[in-house]
C-alpha cells in the first residue's frame, strides 16, 4: 500500500511537470536543465540530475519528487528488458 501511494504521488508530480513544461522550455533558467517537481511546483533545477536529486532530498527528505529534463518535444525513455534464452539440456 505504501509503495502504491508513492507511485501515485510521483505520477501526480509528473502530470504537474507536463502541465508547466511549455513555460519551462521558454525560460532560460530551466530550459535544457533538470527540474524537480514537488507538490505541483518546481523546487529546484540543475544541469546534473544526480546533484539535483541529492540537493532536493537533503532539503525535503525522502518524499516522492519527480525529476525530468526540460526539453522541447516528448522524451522517449527505453527500458531494457532481459532476453530469455532457452537452453536445451
């Protein structure tokens, strides 16, 4: 239950990011940088995703925060999956 709640909160933050993304792209402060969204607002930005994550978690604690890069258009993320290899014995 707690994990599901966390996933749902991150999805809410992702949706908030999508709603303000066009504005962020036009702002040189955010364009081409990673932003962190918490409770529907941008709480930080950085050129390095790891540095941004570290700083926002230090400031807000380990809470569901959505981090994404502000770029024009849609981002496509590929998640590799293991290939199944059938071995005959």
